[in-house]
């Protein structure tokens, strides 16, 4: 006796809509943004993707400890530690000081690191111009508002 053919209904993926569809789109963006950022920003500056993320985090937030960077970036602490060591050896990152907690070991951008951070801005502007070509300023502004709102909620997740 031959096996029954699965019905078309069994072969179809479930319909995705509403908040689930938004999350899927967000996951796609988070996954695929890595390629243009790596090829258009990190590699031309001689950075790995993790190096770039650390430079951007320190440039935007100031001094941060490795565990802070790990949390912000969603990267395992060992990867962050290795990247910080590499960036220190290249003179882009230097030790910071936490006067309230001597055990905490923050790092900050060195003067050379600040120059690299400054170079990321025109590189990201070029990537953004390409990715957002044809997207109206109104839609760009709306996307930024929504992203800010979601980022705020993500920061409170699990608390």
C-alpha cells in the first residue's frame, strides 16, 4: 500500500501576521545588516565585525566594562575579551578607571580609537544611503521612533 500524499494544507507554512510578522522582519534585519556593515564599514577600516561593534559602543556610550559590552552586543564574554585585547594591542582601546569600584575594569577609546570611530560615521552614512534609498524621510523618522520604543522595551526585558 502506497503512503498517502500529504495534503497541500500540510505543506503550507502557517500564516504569519501581526506582531509575529514584525518580529520575523526584525530578526531578518538583525541577521542581514551584518553583511553591509562588515563590507561597507568594518573591513575598510581594518576591523572585524566584533571590533566595529565595540568601537561603536564605546564611541557612543563612553567607558564600558567587558561584561557591559557583552550584554549590549549580545556577544559571549570570551569573544568580547579577545576583541578588547586585540583593540588594545592595536592602540584603539585603553583601560579606563572606575573610581567607585576598583574591581571593575572599564575600557575606553584611545585617541586613535576616537579617530577610527569618527571614520565610521561617513562609512555608515554611505551604507545607510544605499540601504534607505527610496525610503521617504517620513518613513525613516517613523522607523527610528519605533526602533527607539522597541529598544527601550528590550532593555527592560526580563526585569
